[in-house]
C-alpha cells in the first residue's frame, strides 16, 4: 500500500476530486486550509501580502492505484500553467481501517 500526500491551491479542489473519482479513490482525509508554497508557485499564507490558502489531502491506496493517481496528477500538472498539485508517495507498512 501507498500513502499519497497531495498539496494544491484550494481553487482547483473540484479538479482534484474529479481526478480521485476517475481512479476510484473513495476514502481520503483533507485539510481544507493550509499555508505554504507549492513547487514553483507563489506562497499562499492567507495574508494581505500572500493571499489565499492551499489544501492538503492524504489517501492510502494499493500500489497500482497510486501509480495511476500519480499519472493523472502529472497530466493535470502538464495541462495548467498557474496551479498544480504536489504529490509525495510513501510506503505504508500497515493499515487498520474502520470497516
């Protein structure tokens, strides 16, 4: 299993959700407003100097789904000039779910 951490501008949340739906991700955790800088972009610190915020999301999926999700994110990033998604992929040693 893999854990993917996504960081993106809140303004593209709908595109990110559509991407998750396409690859079949149904379970995630989202932090709606986080401050910081996505690679190559201006900071978003929710201030008058650096307005706006980002969102962060965590998903845990099987390896083949993680690979597909990363490919979809690459496609999304290549199709946009202004906003994109940073994604970090980590190995999951063990997971226990509520279901």
